[in-house]
C-alpha cells in the first residue's frame, strides 16, 4: 500500500530549496493573480521574491479567511498529562537525557486540571505527553480520554505515533483529532536531533498521518518545528504532505500549526532563524494555498505577534497554556516542556480577540459528532 513516503522520496531537499530561491517577482505576481494555486505558486509565495508583496498577501489572506470562516476564532487549551519520555530530542525539555523530576497525572489529578480548564470555558482540549510507551502508552491515553470525554466537545492528542489499530481504539473512546509534527522533513538532520528512542525512526513518523487516515480519524494536524532546518523547504514538504492526505483521505479535516523553536532547559539554539515577518509570510501563503485548512497559533508566540496575526488567517488559538504536567492546578512549579511567550490569562486573550472584531468560539458544533 502506497504512503506519503513514496511521494516524499521523489523529491530532493536541495533542489526544492534552489527552486524556491529562484522564484521571481513575475512568479509571485502570477501566484497572487491566479484563483487556484498549486505548489509552485506556494513556492513563490514563501520565496524571498514575495517579501515586497507581504502587505497584499496579508490583505488577501484576511479576506479569504473571513469569507470561509467568518469573524470567528476557536479557543483550545493544551493539557500535559506526563513528562515521561524515552526519546532523546535536542530541542525538548522532556528529553530523556535531561535530569528532571518526572510526573504522570493520575485520574484524580487529570480531573482537577479539567475542572480548572472548564471553569475558563474551554470545550476543546489537547492532551499532550512525552513519548514513553510503557508509562503513557495506548492504555494510559485511552483511559485519559474515557475519563474526560463527557466533559469536552473535542479531544485532540499530541503523543507518540501509534499503529493504526491503536488509533482505532482511541477513536472508539472519543478521540477526535491527532497532531503529529514531523519536526523537520530533512531526513539526515532529523536523525541528528533524534539520536535515540522510537522517535528516531523518521519513516515511521512520516507515515503516521497515513495510519491515522486509514483509521478514520476526524482531523489530522501537521507542522514542522521551525528553527531546526530551512523553514521554507520544511513548509513546502508540509504543504506537499497536506495535499497528498487531502486527496487520499478526503473525508478527514486538516490543520496546520506553526511552532518556532523556543528556549528550554539545556536546549539547542535555532539553526535557522525564522523572523516574525517570515512567519507572517508563511501563514498568509498557506491561507492563499488552501482556503479550508485550519491554521492554529499557540502561546509560543509573543503577545504583540499574536495580536497582529489573528486577523490574517489564523482560525484557532490557545491561551494561558501550561506546558508541564499538572501545570494548571496540580503542580504549577514543575518543569515546562518549553517556555511560553504569551502568558496572559484566558480572559485577557478573549478580550483582545473581541477588540479585534472576532467572535470567540468555544465549541465547534459541526464537530460535535458524539
């Protein structure tokens, strides 16, 4: 059975980079003026040649987003269940080599965290763990979903990649969506950042969305961690991956996230800097490529940046996030996976969004399939 790996292996990283950098002003104008954009247009829109057209891209992105999603933005909250991890990742605070206290939440602690998030109004939750199959494997995740499934309209997970049968089990318990980031699509560089653990298997991670699609998941979230490698090439492969999945698993919805490398204890410095204007350019390029895909923004980004980007294509946003297990109500002082940048309360972020003319959505009724 073919997977995205078969498509991916037809491309060469350096050739894609050269192709993007060779795009001209004429290519950018053509991409802006066409009604149905393809991956070559996307290359032009993320190229250096598109920088002078950023204001036009932003206006078009705003118009397209409002046409498709209205003046709405969805709120979600991440809830970290465990910082146990069997992987070595150069950029992550949970990496096995970091000598930190490890913690995995009990059912009682999970419900305490849930009570806090529900008191803030959240109805979409993202469950996050380190990658430790023995401690927080399928059984633990399945139990956590069952414990909280009656409390939330949508449950999403960001955990270790699993087999198709595991996803089928979790879907039956109430799982709605899975986020799985390739981190970088540069295969040799990927290995340098993931030298040990199950995550070091590049191909298994690359084929995870295929297993999710075959399992019948409702939504898949894609993305790359910007800073590990050239952001333009990683973004091209993310777009290539998205279009492949949309064609093969056409019943599934998709989202794109834009995490930039953030500081953590003992972390690696970004190899390639992605500036704020770069990220604006990328978000607008994705919206111009795909009117329907959901675009998500986390609290990794600063207050100022998030305030400026919410009207330019973003459709979902988190607030008051804690990236440590029990960080909301159980153990606020434990180690975080990475530092957040926007530390405002949920109420403050909601006020900001409303001041931007946006209607805050807590529950997406179209997604309430249970």
